[in-house]
C-alpha cells in the first residue's frame, strides 16, 4: 500500500515513518510539509493512504482532504494532529480515522487496517466538502496538478464533462459540474447562462446588441459573454448593487 505522509513537523514525519516500518506491505512514496505539496504528491503517486496533519501552512489538511475526495481513485485519509477539537470536521471531510499526537503504534495499526478496508471497496459516502468552502480549485494535469485560487477566477464555463476555469493566469479544466460549483460558491459567482458563471467582482455592465441579445461585460474579459434571457432580471439587480 502506497502512503503519503504530510506534516509540517519533521519529527512528526519521522515518528510516522518509524511506526509504518513495523507494518507489512507499506511503501512510503512521499513525505511533505504543506498542503500544496501533499496534493502534488498525491497527483504524482496515487497513494492508497494519506497521513495528514490538519494545521499546515497555506492549504490546511481539511482542505487537502476535500480536494482528495474528488481524486479517482480516491485515497483513504487519516488525520494525525495534536488537537482533538477538529475531530468532527475531520469526519465531515470523509477521513477514515483521526489520530491524536503523539500517535500510538496500536492506533496507527488500526488506522492502516481501516485504510485497507476503505481501498478494498468501502462506499465513498458524501462529497467531502463539509461546511467549509475551498479556497482553491484543483486542476489535474497528466499526473501533476494546478491549484487555482478562487479569488483569481473570472468566470466558469461548462464544456462537455469539464468546466473551463478562466482565471488571472490563463485557463484550466476541472472535473466538476457547474451546478456543484454554484452550490459551493454561490455568493461569489452569478449565473449568466446555463453553461456559465461569472465572478461578481468581474461584472461591469450588461450590454444589449442590435439584435436584442444581452451580453455581460467583464472587467478583465477579452470579449463580452452571452447572457440568457432568463438570467437578465437577476443580473440587472446585481449590477445595480455593484
């Protein structure tokens, strides 16, 4: 079973490595110290198990787990943390176990067995988002990934089974539905069409052409975007409040 260890404390990583050495069939494929590196390691190695600290710099462990819930195959997540106050949120993020530091050998052994059960076919359960929204979207790119800050997104456009994320540094594809993104980030984005959401801070004005079609003009857009007739009243109200 391939394992990724993610903890910003070197001593904590060393302890987990030593304890895992006593388990059979374990291959540690990466040890990292922050959330972004954890996601990159998981994209590169497809581990069966991720031992994940919660309090890490940048992207914390809870958000890492929410991203991992969308990976295919989805790894088992076991949180290893110094605080037991995060237990409820950890299980809302679909963790298979929650270990409090210092991790005891018998508890780690039990967590590894839970992970084996999970990877042998345990049902996935909910979407893993919990009650906290992500701060980034995750685009997987041939074994690597790109993390896109939500605040940098200009608009989202559905295209077949993907959503094209247009952001400050270009565009990327994410394997998520436009509806699920609207549900998660509805206060940040406005629907202008059945296949398009626009960031509120990007919307400048609505403009009607000679044929009577309405288009949304964006602050950083290279072209206006088509607005469907049913979305016009809501958008007009939104523009008045900008």
